[in-house]
C-alpha cells in the first residue's frame, strides 16, 4: 500500500505537469472504486484550473478554481493505485480507470484492486469527512514527544496499531511502523501505555 512517503513522491512527480494547468476533459471508465466516483466529476473539473497540489496523510489534494467557484479533488491511491502522467496517445492498460486531461497530457489513475478513491469537496478540504478527523502529520511540529506521550498514556492497544491509527498520526502504514519500532528497539506488540 502506498504510504505517506510514496504519496508525497507521487505529488512531487505530478506537480510540474498539472499545477497551473486547466482540465480539458475527464474520462471515467470505472465509476465504482472503493466508493462511487461523483457522477458530476466531469462537470466540476472540465474548465477548472489546478492552482496547487497538496497532500494530507495519504490523500492527494488538487485545489481547483473554475468561474468564481473553488473545490478540491481528493485522490486516495488505496492498496495498489498509481497516478501517471502520460501522453493522450498512450495505450490503455488493464485497470486504467480515470483520465484527467490537460490538453495532450493525461493524469491517469490505475488501480488493480479498486481500493482507491476520488472525491470532490466544494468547501475547504480539511472539512471533508475523510480528512476532518485525521491526526497530525508525522513530520510536522505538532507531532512531537509530548504529543506521542499524551496519546499513549491510557491506551492498551499495541504500539504498532497506535502508530497506524490515522486519527492519531496520519500516513504511517505497516512498513514504516515496523521500521520505526525496529530502530527504537520496541516490540510492535508492546502496549502503547507501557
């Protein structure tokens, strides 16, 4: 599953190709991924300019403006999803579910397992139900030793499970939780409060 670093690498890879550009077309080949893709996605995105691309946890946020309205496209890669920048002439592969066209350049979403998702938020992204309850980013100042101490005090859950709880800290999955605990010489099964 793509974890925070992989999603950030994806964000950095697509920014030069889509930021500041206008969506010319949207093609949805598979309308039902983890959740149904909004039926009006094409109407909302075509003609919109991507002002910036951010990341929140494992979500990519494409901030768009269109004729005095603004919104955010939220993209989650799920277990096996990828975003690629391809030419409009690039042949389709299995599991190429969505294309967002910027002239002759496409942002192509491929997801063999279909656990990924696309959502559109008309208001501020942080108010979207999938983002509103997320914890801090693991590399921001708010996530520090005092915060970690406070969230572990009354929890009997295994420390690895706590680190993977996106309501407490976002973007940490199985691989990075294991690596961090190994480096800290802490058994993953150890109770968080201990």
